[in-house]
C-alpha cells in the first residue's frame, strides 16, 4: 500500500484526494499538511480519510511513514518542498508549474536522481481522449506533414482572482497567464510537436489591476519545418479553448473536427471527402480513454512507483514547459526573437534573473489569505 501525503490543503488538493481515492487498493492518503491545519483537518473530515493533519511539512515528512507526496502548494514553494521530500526518500508528484525557474527545475531533477525517487509534474490534460486520438491520427501520417498549428489557450478570471496572497507577483507565482494557465497548452504543444527552435512573443495586462504579471500574450514558435501561433488569455468569456493542426493533406481541430482539401489545377481547394471520412473512421476506432485528467495521471504515478509502468511525465518534461514559458517572457521583454534552449548563463535561467527582468504591469495592493470558497474549474473540457 503506497502511503501518500498531501502538502497544501487548498483548492487543487481535493482533486488529488478524489483521484487517489479511486485507487484505494493501491494507495491511501495518510497525511494532509497545511499551515492552516484546520484546512487539512477539514479535508480529512470531508473526504472521510484515515489520515493525520499536520501544520508543518518537515514534521509530516519525518513522522508520516510516507512513500510519496503530492505537492499542492503555491508555485514558489514547489522546488524547495520537492527537494526536501526527495531527500527524505519520498516519490514526488508536483502541481504545475513545476517551479519558478529552470535552475530550480534542475535542482529538483538532480535530487530525484540522487535519491533514486520519481519526480512527476502534473499536466492532466495529456490524458484526454480527443488529444490522444488526434495525436495517434497525426503520428500515423493521415494529415501528411504538419506545417502549422495554432493554440487558443483562452481562460477567464475575475479581478479578485489575484487577491489571493500568492497570486499575481513575479516573486510568488513567477508569472501570469502563461505560467498559471497556458502551462497546460504549452505542455500539450511540446507533447505533440517537441521543442521549437525559436520564439517571438508579446505580453500585456489589459484587465487585472491587482497583478504585476501578464493577463494576455501571444507567441509565435518556429520549428525546422512548421510554425505555431499561440494565444494566451485570461480575459476570454466562454473559455473557448482550441487546438488546430494543419497538415499538407488534412487539418484536424480539438474540439474534434476534420477538413481535407485536394488542390485544383489552379491551386484552389476541392474537398477531399474520402480522406475526411477515413480520418473520422480512425478517430471512432480509437475509442475513448478509460480514465481522463488528474485520476489518469495519478494512476500512472502509482503504477510507476510500483514499477509497472513508465512515468509518463517526469521532471525533464516538466522542465521543458518552464523553458518555453521563460523564453516567451525573455522575448516579450527584450522585444526580439529568442532561440532555445536557454543556457544556464542566461539571466532567464534563474528566478532572480526573471524577477529582475520582468515589468510590473500593476502594483499588487489587495491580498487575502484565503477565499470564502475553494470551488474552482479546470478549464473548458474539450468534450464540452
Ligand atoms: N492542474 C491544474 O489544473 C491546477 C488547478 C488549480 C491549481 N493548480 C496548482 O496547484 C497549486 C496550488 O493551487 P491551489 O489553487 O490549490 O492554491 P490554494 O491557495 O487554494 O492552496 C494552497 C495551500 O497551500 C497552503 N500553504 C501555503 N504555504 C504552505 C506551507 N509552507 N506549508 C503548508 N501549507 C502551505 C495554503 O495555506 C493553501 O491552503 C498551484 O501550483 C496551482 O498552480 C493546478
């Protein structure tokens, strides 16, 4: 039985606990920790757990006889707590964003290696039927060579969202909408297409006056053989998120749709209904994932601990998404294209470099310790 400790008893912790509870024959949530220990205790009561509440992380790590921990803390604590837990020989799954800098990511990866423990980064949207099926269709060559893709990472949050104490500062959250929300879509981008060679970006803040960081941004990623445009927004009512993949033979979108053209002798399009139907048939054949979202990723983490599956998303993969985000920030601030990878000598490799380099769009004035509700949404489901 894998004994799990949850660190941070806020909004996302409940999602982790619900996920682990689905795999009761493999694991038990044995400890929950929060500086507001009453939040840890109330989650234990609400979820009917046989677990102990802790106010202090080190005490939980020392006393809890835990095998693994879920880090559900504000971003600036991810690296230090992960390293502390790995040093204590616990496997770690850490919420997105992996850390506040590439330097922190590298320390986390080194700690996992040194202590021979797993380091897993949450990106639950990798486990979505539409994404999995579209990836298979693309990898099987039905679209032809992919030449262009676009990502609409569109979200909406009210201004008070940034009143929570750790949100909306470079120091605590290490970024705005690219870091907090588009981290999901940038991970999907690297999953589908790998890492780009170059990025050119713009960021701004148009409607969140209690945040230092960006609430909107645009990036163009250049690959050897394709280009990707990426929109990141926190001001989009309806959150109509979408991915479009344009191949030489056909285009697919998520939410799922297909279009295919042949070329007339003059270059104008003629619908290729046969290929469209073939892609639709393949999509249906592939069927649905048995599990989606957090539960699917948590199961992979548990099976990897048991040595029965490879870890799908490790520290190196999580690091790549942080690299994409920080290359976007560098390009936006320096108003020029930026080549990847970012080297350790780059000011944007460290958190200090990032914090010093980034503009303050607004001054964070209001700050609350906790909201009156912990109800959150995880973005529009592709299936909706
Ligand atoms: N994967 C997703 O879709 C998703 C969705 C929401 C949040 N998240 C991520 O989850 C993390 C937490 O977000 P949240 O919305 O749950 O935040 P939250 O503020 O609701 O919860 C964080 C909790 O950590 C506690 N805490 C802070 N410092 C602590 C310390 N030193 N020791 C013990 N407890 C401490 C706080 O009291 C709070 O209860 C963030 O990294 C966020 O980006 C991911």
